[in-house]
C-alpha cells in the first residue's frame, strides 16, 4: 500500500470509464494528499449497479488480534 493517494477535482472520466453512479457519493472532496485512515470513495457493486461508497482506507496489521482496538490506539 502506498502512503498517500489523491482524489481529482474532475471525476467525469472516472464516471464514464467505471460506469458508476457518482452522484450517490454525497460529500466528495477533492484532495491531493489523502492519508491512510481517511475515508475515501471505493467503487462497490450491488444488483448490477456500481456506486462509490466512503470507506476507511488502510491496512490492519497481520499481528492484530482485535482490529477495533488497534484502530483505537491510533486514534482513528
């Protein structure tokens, strides 16, 4: 996983290329430096419709026995 991601101002190409219903995302904010533990749009598919949904981006360490407690330690 890379350390940072960017979210573009113009999502028209993404909407067309991925054939997604972008308007359902709601509060989308372009960013050039999104960090792990940020909520980022992830394309999901349900009943043949692709829609972006906000999800927390990052990895849970393989050694974590209780992932919820690891997130709490980091303040996420």
